[in-house]
C-alpha cells in the first residue's frame, strides 16, 4: 500500500527546480497572491527555521522580523504559488531546527554566514 502511494506521488510530482537550502539560510520566497481578479508577486525574506516532511508534502518555515514583531510562515515546497526562491545567505548552524531563535533578538539572534 505504501509503495503504491509513493508511485502515485512520483507521477504527480510537479516540483519546480528550486535551489538547495537548509535551516539557517536566509532566503527570499517570491509568492503569487491573488486579490480579487488581480495577481501580484509578494516577496517574503527571512531565515529558514526548519524543513519538514519529504516528497510532495515537504514544507519549510521562514521567520522574519518586521517592525519589531516576528512573523513566521510555512510554505509547501510543491506549492504552485511559489514563483521562485533566492538564497541570499548560507548560514552556519549545527541544528536542523533552530527554534531557539524565537526567544532571541538583536545581536544574539545573528547567524554566522558561510563564506562561499
């Protein structure tokens, strides 16, 4: 049964070519938004806190601070509304889920950048 589900997921897999990124990276997600009959692209730039799941059900969480208030948003990888993803900085972290950033602000919330 489980193998049959995986076979169907492979057939329906419509993932766009997205860059490789992990927790700690700073990315910009270009996301299509429909408002009435208008459509526009909104950019959401922040730090990837986690990646969760696999295959079509994989998601990633991006956190940004806007006006002193932190905003987290969960994006499905296979969403048709994601136009593109840009990797701005590659961060150096030792964990796959960096939830400790939620309690930190200012200088203690900085992540070291990996030199390319």
